[in-house]
C-alpha cells in the first residue's frame, strides 16, 4: 500500500482541523451542503462530461493503483539481465529462448525473444522505443482524470464564490442574507482548494511516481537486452545499467 499517501492525507486533514479548532473556530462553520453541491458536484459532473464512459469505467481501477501501486525493483532487473548475458555469452543467444519463456515480465520476455530471433539491433531498439512511448501515452491518459480534477475543483470553488457574492450583494439590506452569502463565497473556495491540492493532486502524483519506476525498469531492460545482442561482457553490462540508477540507489549498495 502507498503508505506515504495515507500518512500525507492524515497529516493534511489533521492540520486543517487543528487550524480550524485552534483558531477558535467551529467545524460546523465549514460544513455547507450547498457549497459542497456547487464545488464537488459541479467538478465531478464536469469530469464525467470530459471523458467517455469507456474511460470512466476504468477510473476506480486507477484509484486502486494509486493506493496499491505495483512495486518495481531496478536492481532486480539488472541482476536478471546480467544472468541472461552470462547465458548468452557461454551458450549463445539461442539458449536465451528457454529463459525468456520462463520470464514473468511481458516486456522483458518480448525483448529477449526479439534478439533470440536474430532481429536487427536497430529494428529492435525502434520496437522497444515504440513500446515504451505507447506505455507513456497510456499512463499519461490514465492520470488525465486526476489532473483535470486539480483544475476543475478550484474553478468550481471560484464559481461558488461568485454565487455567494451575488447572493450577498442581492441581500445587502438583510444582515442574515449578507452573512450567508459571504459564508458560501468563502467555503466554496475552501472546498475547491482542499479537494484539488489534498485529494486529487496526490493521487495523480502517486500514479506518476509509479509510472517513473516502471519507465526506468523498461529502459534498463531495453539497454540491457541490446547490450546482450551486441555480445557485451556481463560485467560491462552490469556497470552500464547501474549508471542508470538514481544516486540514492547507488548509495544504498
């Protein structure tokens, strides 16, 4: 589970509540059904209108992926590639076919089979680059719902603010109407900022972080497989791929 997401939400909402209560406020002042309807209802309605039903059907899965992202270990992939390089160096590329069939990672398996079939290295690189680019496009499209939400919630918060100000100005002679209009004007902005920055932005970033981890592993696989096809020494391949790791991983060795 993405523990940092849960911890961040607990801290963020906890500090908001603390700030309200510590400042002498009342939580009841920050609960307004009409403001929620304008901000949350309007933003969600526009999100639904912005995407086809086929896309919206997959949104719950994206929420699950944000909470339970797949873990990728670049060092594990480097070790596997070095093992494959040793097999290819001692027994030849054709000996990799059996190992490739046992590989559980689809991209790794496809990449190994491409060099086993003696395809031209440049064509292999082009195919792998295309596969990586298509993956990036799919993931970017998957994050679009949350990125759109980050933009829509503040927009509807501002719309609610305008509604509140209009109601306030229309009831200048009635002090109770003035207070209600001002309250609605401010709370909708509060809701818009809260949901955009505390809920939707972290969910989108969680998916992006998972994408970056997968992208790094796919790039490692690509460079490693092409090095195997070129007949490079396994030790050289290991050092080359380790250069692709972030500095923090080097320090953890």
